[in-house]
C-alpha cells in the first residue's frame, strides 16, 4: 500500500468491534508515535494507554458519547510543557509535536487494520483531576482505538476535501 492509499484509508471511526486490541498491534502504533518528529527532538509527550475497565470508566466521564464507550482502548496524548520547545517569540510547540505523534499513531493504526478517532472536545480539567496530572502536563488529544465494525469509502476525499488547486499556492499566496 502506498502512503497515499494509507492516508485515504484512514477515517474517524465511531463504530468498534468489542475485540481487544492485540499487544503486538498496540505496541506497533505506540512505537510509531514514539518515532514521530518533534521540534528540536524534545519529544514533549506521554501516551497514557487506557484499556482496563476502571480506567475506561474514568475517561468516559470526560467525554459523553455512546460510541466512545465502544472503543476497547483510549490513548490520552499528554503534552509536557516543561519539555516542549519554545520559539524566540514564546510560541510553545508542545501542541504541534503532540499532534504529529497523534497523526503517526492514527496512520500506523490504519496500517494494522485498526481504527481511531481524534477527540479534542473533552473535559480537560476533569481529565487532569481523574488522572492526577501535574500542572505542566496537559491532556491534548484522546485517540479511541480498536478494530473497525464498519468500512469507509476511500474515494470520499474527492468530494469532501478542497481541490488541490484551491489549497496549494506556488511562490506566493
């Protein structure tokens, strides 16, 4: 499969099979996240993997969607603002670095026949409290993870993405 085929295959999955994710597949996607590039190679992230019933019940308190309860695994990508690179004007690149790691995980999951969904609309403060995160650690994105119970149309991008000529500029805007 080419990279573009992989990218076309990835979609926001909201219907999971109840099957547990194998250790091999889980470690594969986490390794892909670990290998993601980051500003100055600071790697300002932690991947909190939740798959035990008690942990999943806690995370379900922070995002109330029925489909979210179906996912056998949730990965909370946490940014470490003490570790993130700051540009000269103060811009903190932690969020960007975590997003790159999340994207690596989602694509690796697709490569393994798994599905994911980015979740950003969660209760951040409740997540911090439930998992006792110190002030410098911020939950940035949740990734639900599991085996898909549906398929997607890999050609959907023809109608659901802006045309190439609209988003690509050559030499100036």
